[in-house]
């Protein structure tokens, strides 16, 4: 696929004659070129860095533009060449996985990438965490083919991050427009039912809405660091009853001689990965039926980006018994999945939620994202946050039906979020910033 992008009327950017290309492997793009689009601010890649710079007082640019610039100063491990190539090289995507790689690349006339999008042709809706099975079933009952569809996402990863990976510079605005148009054109060429951009940033959500994509919201639960120096400082922000409950849970989780260890970098040995993969397979097989990630993925990810990974591992009687994997961004600790071969009360909460908070405080990270779903996280200090996705639907009839549904769903999500926020465990004399 090759298309040409032209600047919109009034766009004064020069040399913005851009071409759009689809590639069947991220290996066809140099790592430095991909990452210049995905994580363009090297200084923001230092874990524990300050919050990304916002616009200065008196700057006349819009709030949306300020938010977009802030997002470009955030290092996100999941959109890095290292992470996505580990998925491909390990066979976790591609092959018979139902995730056919078809990344979109926008290039200038001299062949330099100025924008990319992690894109996959899907033959099912598994591993996405933005659920559209009802849409597929309705369309197929009406005689349509919902699959293939295009998914612009990080496979198996319900974490918010940029999806339209535009390199800052003179071509940025037209490159973003060209990338969005290229996704729609790729949908037509692949005879796909639509394009689904999931867990996008809010500025991308708004931009794609302006491009004709339908807008969908959902809820996750994130912990925010209010400048705590210790875990006890965090507990001090909670009501007395919640403090007592969390202290009891932490004590009970380690009551049977369980110890917790943080493994990162060179500590991520093959023995540690073997143990963690056993945990992943045990829990994944029970919850999902078929785990998505291969054993090789962990070795590759550890080799490529071990300093961006921390395993919270539990040991008892000299052997590993449980673990949770986290990826480290410039501002956020991303909790992904966990597993165990021994089950102890509250050990899940300890490894996935409380150890993550401990790590974020120790490394001055501003946020912990603990994955999809789970209202039980509220009692542990994780508050509801809106997530965003955007959907281009090719068939006009299906599009109308989904648009009507999404009006009702967005209203429900907003109401549910407000109701859950009222369940906050924080002291009533503290004022928390609204979302």
C-alpha cells in the first residue's frame, strides 16, 4: 500500500509530500526511526523524571495542544520498537495468532519516517480488552463479515498510550492527518469492516473524532502519587478503617514465610523467567483458556528492555511461588499480569497493588496503572479513570447502529465513574483533584 498525503488548505508546512506504506514486520523499520516517532523525547525516558512540561503561562495554544505536547514527552514502553519486536520475534503475534502485522508508516519523499501506527489485521476479537463481540455477532446475524478488522493497539496490553506515533517537527500535523487517512484507506484495501484505535490518549481520541471515527469510553483504576515519601504517607491519606484493612492484608499476605523481591535488569535471569512463565500459564489457562504470550517473549523482552521491567516475585521455602510483571515508563508503572502456584490470602493484592505503590513511591513515579477492570481496586487507593478508543466503521448501517449504542454507553460509563469515585477510600478532609 502506498498513498500520498497533501497538506490541508492553509497548511504552510513545506515539503509535506508524504507517502503511506504498510509493512509486515516492525523489523522493516529501523529501531531508532520507529522510536523517534514513538518516544521522541529521550530526556523523558528516565524513570522517576518530573511530570512532563506543560505550556507556560501566557502561551496561546489550546489546552488540547498542551495535552498533546505533554503526551509526546512521555516514555511509554509498550509502543517502543523493543516491546513490539519482542512480540513479533517470539511468535506471540503473527503466524496463526490472528494478529497479522500491518504497521502503517508515513514517510517523506526522502524515505524518512515521520509517523507510524502499530496496526494489525485481526481475525477475532481476543486480547484487546475493548470488547466488540456484540458488534461482531449483530453484524454477522445481518449477513455481514465483521472480520477481518484493523486493530491499532498494543496486543494484549490494556494500557493507555499514543497510537498515532507522530514525530515532532515541521511535518507533524499533516503527518497525523495522513496517518488517519491511511488507516481508512488500508481498511478499504483489506476489505476490513473497520479500524479500531484502542487505549488511545485523549488528544488522539478527540482528533480521530474530528476525522469521523466513533468515540468510545470505558473505565480503569489508577493510583496517583500525591508526593508521598513512604507507603505510610499514602496510608495516612486514607480513612482509618481503610488503613487498618490494608495493613492487615499486607501482614496476612506474608504470614506464611513469604518474602517479596524486586527483580529488574540483570536480575531477570532465565530461571526467573521460567518461574514467572509457570505462574502466567497457570493463571492464564484458568482465566482466559489460552494464554497469549510465548515463553520466548519474556526472554526477548528481558534482553531488549530489562531495565524497563520489574518483576515483583514472592518466595517461600526457597522457591518462587508467585509473581507480577510491571513495565516502567517515564511517569507510570504499568502493572500487567500475575500468577501463582501457591495461593495465600491477599498475596495477589500485595504483589499487584501494594508492591507497585511501594515501587512508584521509591522511584518518584506519578501513576500506577494496574490493568483492566476490578472495582476492588478502589478500596486499595486506585481510582476510576476514563479510557478512550476510536472506531471507524465502514458499513453505514452498522455505523449508525454502533453510534446510537455508544451514546448510551458513554453516558453509562460517566455515571458509573462518578458513582465509583464516591467510594474513594481517602479521608474526607482531603481534596482530591477531579479527573
